[in-house]
C-alpha cells in the first residue's frame, strides 16, 4: 500500500513539473497556465510585470527606484513618485488604495524619473493617465527621454496632443523621435503645467531571444547568440561572421541552401561521394559512409586533393586492366589460329590441283608416248625426285582405278 502511494505521489509530482515546464515554455502566463501550441498566446493573461500576447515582454520599471520634482499631499496623504510603479494599473486618483503619483505646486516644469536596475534598449512604454475631466489634459505635450547614470538624456517621445481631454486614459506608445534608446533612466516631463500625475508607468523590453513591438518573434541564430538580435527589428549585429554555422540572412533565420555550409553559409561543400549537396550545413562534413569522398579527394569535408586512390576504386581499376589484357590475349590467339588454318588450306588446295583433283578424262588423254617424251625431256628432275614421283604415281593410279570403278 505504501509503495502504491509513493508511485501516485511521484506521478503527481512529475505532472506538476510538466505543467510548470509548459508554463515556462509558453512565457510568463498567469498561474503557470499553458498557451496556444501554435501561437504561444497565454490563455489566462500574464504574471505581474509581464505583458504581450505571449507574455514575453517585461516591465523593467516595476518597483524600481523613483523620484519626482515635488510631492502633492492631501488629507495627510502624500502622492509620492513610487506609486507610479507599484504594479496597480487603475487610473482613478481617489480610489483606495491610492495608486497615482502627483507633483505639488512647484514652478514649471514638473518631472518624474525612474532608475532601472540595468541598461536596456528602451522603445516601448505605457502610461496610465489620471482620469479626470479637468485633469486628464494636464499630460498634453509631455516628453519622455532616456538617459544613463551620467544624466545624458536622449529624447525618445514627444506628445503633440492639444485636445483638453488629454492624450487618453492609457498612452501606449513607442519612441517616435528615435529607435530604441540604450539607458537605465527614464524621465517624463511636462512644461505647460506645475502638476504631473501618473497612475502607472511601464517600460517594456523584450526578453533575451525575442523581438518586435509585442516581443512575440524569436531571434535567429546570431553569431553572438540569439539574445544579441535587435529587440525591435530582429536583425543580428553587423559583424563577421553575423550568423551561426548553418544559417544566413540579416536575421540569421534562413538555413543554408544545399551545397553550402558554415557561418553565413559562405562555405561551399566538398566533393562528397553522394554529391556536394549532401554535406552537413553546419560543419561541411560529408556523410560518414564508404566511400565518403569522390575519387581523388579526402578528409572529412572531401575538399583536399588526394594522391592516394581509394582502395575500392583501385580494385576496380586493376580488375578492368586484367580483363582487358585477357581479352587482347584471346583475340591474338584467335588471329594466329585463323592465319595458320588459312595457310594449311592454301597448301592443301595447291596439292589437289596438281594431282588428286584431275579428272579421268584428263588422265586418259595423256598417251604413253607423251608421258614418255615428258619423262625423257626432264631426266635430271626425275632423278632428283624419284622417290617423290613414285609415291605420286601410286596415288594417281589409285585415283584412276577408283574413277574407273565409278
């Protein structure tokens, strides 16, 4: 029974871990909720300090150090500067608990400043204005600038509203005077009124590896790491190399085409046995098969010209050479045999034309007197070949008798 309970407890613990892992993968969804598997949108909203459809946009102003040009007090309560970064986004000034900052009656201009815990590329911000018929317009013409510890501020946004109702209850904007501004201090100033009331100020930056106005896009494979991409455009730093091996493009989000490899896809694949398009787009190595390289090349990338022929190809070449040699020998032997046979036929043909092939009529047409005259006219020749003529006479006699019998 005890072991069964342990198994159930272990299973529950494992399920909790999976649930939390899904929540982290989906961003910073509220209550570790999961998100849409395709879009990454959180179903139940975001945890405190996070924003955007995928909850990957962080409010870096939350609970940070603040100050303002003066404090407004009413009924014993001071509307100090840190109320504008307490995480409560209501814009009703008198609702409790109080959540809006407010400057006092001081000479113009009125200002409010937040100091962040690190330097960020600041571009996106959101301000919750005080909701009041006579008060909302006090924020008309405000400016927002970004600075650093040396107080070198750079203008980021300038409001141009002239409507007495003000720029709205919620001002959700980006820097309209510049691109992202690097800094650790954000200053909001109003020059046409001594009163500056802010119910919440949020400064958003994308989490490392994301970019875009909603931080919903994933950075590519920048050479300095995915977190190095521009949080607005997604572009990787213009350095050499710009991209990790296997990727190219200004955002380093395009995989190498077949036949190329390495950082920025600037390498050309070697002479792989299966074709240059088969090399690894990251390392450039040819497939680990036999043979790995085309004939005449070696090393892992098959890019080095080799003087040593591959063993497989050596066997093929030797086999072909031996085969050709044997064929030539057979042809020569055949020709020699044919020549010898031709010569033998010629010799046999000459012998038969002077003796055996003679017809009976021809044999009988020679009278004894003629034969005798021929024999007497060539005594020396007959004496020299007496033995040969005797055998020939015998052969002629056999042929004559056979002819007579027929």
